[in-house]
């Protein structure tokens, strides 16, 4: 009987260990699956057995390390290994809620931003939840039930020496290292461009080349977490002499624009209207013959005295809206693995508002001051006044469709109080995800029955913004301000990219095109692109006659250059032009500038 009992005890530990490892592997595979489908609509069509095997092997290696607490602890303390299992569950669920909006993994630094989880962002997160997300919640719940009913008593009754536990830990770590080395060898054999195996190891683990999700796919969760922790601890603050020389060389070779040959908006007021989630494909879209955005359509069609384009490529990363605003204000690209506003939000950046030193400047939005550190970033950009949710008392939480109307009405009241010339940055929020609540009463867009409900809700929010924009422009005309103001309408980023599962119109097949409309720019033209968001900053400097030998940004003025290309990431490009190599290199240069606090005063 004692022998049977000992066997039951041992089998309890073994079977629970295996069940917990499977649970962890399922959760990590779920995160990877959803990321890949979001990043590549047709991923399932060209996925091969080799990739599936690599993902499973990565999951096994991760489970070996994540289950170390169970192996290392005394049997009566093994219940504390549940902390690891529930943390993995929360992390996995957070990723599934985050990825549909941000199209990448949620950075670890963002988990600390408790202030972000309110208002629009909280609603967006809740709206992202689907029953499919239960696939990361149910396995640990079932495992916990099994643990309480069958495994707990047997596990806690086991006797195992410290030496044996240490040996099992060492074997787990050795197995993990063996798998990781083996996978890198696999990569090395598949990549003819890598010269040595050591270079392959550096290429795999020391550099996050594109997105965080891709790094997770390649290396698994434990190396991904290790990379994120180490890069946060050893956050670069100083450059090596070689890196400093690299930045200086790049900036010296950057196009210097000391003239004002394109300054057709010099001396005018400036309004940068950064519109949440404005896709190019809504421009000129008709439902049953009726225009969804008649005001934007009219502005886009009129290229006299206006610069217009629907071919601007989104270059935002994990900061999304804050990244778009960062590029438009500073001429720098965002960080590929961190959010600038979170990790380098205390750095004073060169910016349009600072260059236009004599302008009366203010920033208006519907956000809490701590959301993506928006108030501090406003100050760093050089805006004299900030108007957020606390200042705009009329913001209506009950009806998101009226957010933009309320914001623009507030700005209309503020403008007469400003000294001219003024510069205003307005960041809207009414078109923010989720798109799951139709307007009431039912609008003509919902009653059309076209596309999916989600697309119709998005189009209703676009139509609501368009109506608010029409009134805003009319108010500027009534105040006799319109004609002497350059109004630049910009998408903060794209949204609803994958048209097939979303059921949206296939007007813009890539789905990554954003809107650029500069009204009263003094230039006539339709820019056929493609070009990047980074190119807006030097273009505005040209139009406003504000070029400076000190800083013109890392992009290229659309007035001086036939750009026709953009680097979406350090390795992903669109279009083709002689600028493409430097556009790709600009990602690394921007990263070095930001992380070294290049523009911070040196005393």
C-alpha cells in the first residue's frame, strides 16, 4: 500500500507538471497565433510545418523555465508556482486585448501605466474582448480545478531532497539552453547572409529588428521578456564614439534647407488637426450614392492653394497616436520597442512649436493629462498651454460620437483669445476603437446594411467627425481667421487595416494609407506618394519658412523631393527612390538620438 501511495504522489507531481506546461504552451501559442493573423491576414494560407514546429519548440523551452518554481520549491510550497501561471494568463489576455488595436505586443513598460486605463482607452480594451479570448483563460481555470480535486494532496505529500530539486532545475536550464542554441543553428542553416554562428546568436537575441511580436515568434516568451527587462535596465543614455560619429555623419549628410523658397504659408496661423484613426479609404467613399465624409472629400478634391494626399504611410509603433503626434512635432521616428512618451517623455525635443518661437501655441485634446504622458509631452514640444479632459468640462462620456464636436467647439472659443499668429495642435478622439456601438437614433449609414456592423460604426464616427469639421471650418470663417490660417489635417495612424475579416471596402488594398491635407498652404498639388509620416515635419518647415540649419528632422520635404518611398520599419519598405537607404537608416539614427537624449542640454 505504501508503494502504491508513493507512486500516486510521484505521478501527481509529474502529471501536474506536464499539464501546467501544456497550459502555458497553449497560452503562448494563442498569443503568437493572434499576432500573426493580425500582422498578416493571409498568414494561415502560407504557414508551413517548419514554422509551426519552431513555435511549439519555443513554447516547450519557455515552459521549462516558467515551471522552474514548481521544480525548485519544496512540495508544500509548490502552490506558489500558481503565481507564475496566473501572471502568464494575465499577460496573455492583455496581449489579446491590446493587439487588435495596436497590431503588436503590449510593451512591459505600458503595464505600469495605470493612468492609461481609463476613459476611451479602457472602453477600447473592453470592446476588444471576444469569446475567443477565453482560450487563454479556460486552460488555467481547468488546471486549477484539477489541481484542487486530484493533484494538491499528492504534490504536497511528496518528499524530495534539495539536491534532487537542484539537479532537476539544472537539467531544465540545460534543456532550455540546448533548445535555444539548436533553434539558432536552425536559423543559421536557413540564412545564407549570416557569416558566422556567433553573428546568428547576436542577430537572434540581441536585436529586435521589427516588431515585438516577431521577436516573440522567433525566440519565445522567456528570451523576449529577458530582452525587454535588460534593455529597460541598461537603457542607453550615452553613445559610443562610433555611434556619436554615426549620428553626426547622418545629420551632416541630411538635406540642409536654409532658404525660404517654398514659404507660401509664412506668417500664417497654423492648426494641426491630428485625427484619430482616419483611414484614406473613407475619402470619397459613398454608401448607396451618399458621401460618408463630404467635407473631407471636398477638401481633397480642391488642390488649388492646398496640398493633398491619401498616400501617406503609417510609421507609428507601440505608442500609436502619441507616436504620430511625436513625428509631426519633432521630425523624429518613434522607438521600435518602447513608447517614446513613456520612457523618454522628460526629454526636451526640437519641435515645430519651438521653431515658431514667436507664435502663441496651445495643445487641445480630450485626454487625461497622464494618458500617454500627454501633458508633459505637450510641454516638451513647446506648447505654452494645454487643454485636456479636465479643462474641457463639456466632454460627454455618454456619447463618444460627440467628442470631436465638443473638442472643436472648445477650440473655436479659445482661438479668439490667442494672440496671432498662433499655432494649435488638436488631437481628436471620437474615431477611436472600439467600433461596436451604433449611433442612436439609427443613421442612414447603419440602415444601409452594407459591410459589417463594426465597419458601419467606424463610418458613423468618421461621418460625425466630418460634420464637426464642417462646423469648425465655418466658425473659423465667421471669425475672419480661416483665410490667414494653414489648417493641416493628418491621420494619427491607420485603422481597420485588414479589409476581408472586417468586411470593409477594398478601396485601399494595403489599408496602411493615411490622410494629409494642408488647406491654405499656398501650394497647389496632389502628392501621389508614397511617403512617410516623418516627411510632414520638414514639409511644414518649408511652407512656414521656418527652416533651420540646426534641425530639419529626419524626413524629406515633399516640396523639394520626389519622395515616392517610405521605410515602415528598419527592414520593411514601400515604393522605390534613391532616398530609400537613408530612410531605413533613419530608424537607427532616430533611436540613437532619442535614447541618448541627444537634445538634452549638456552642462
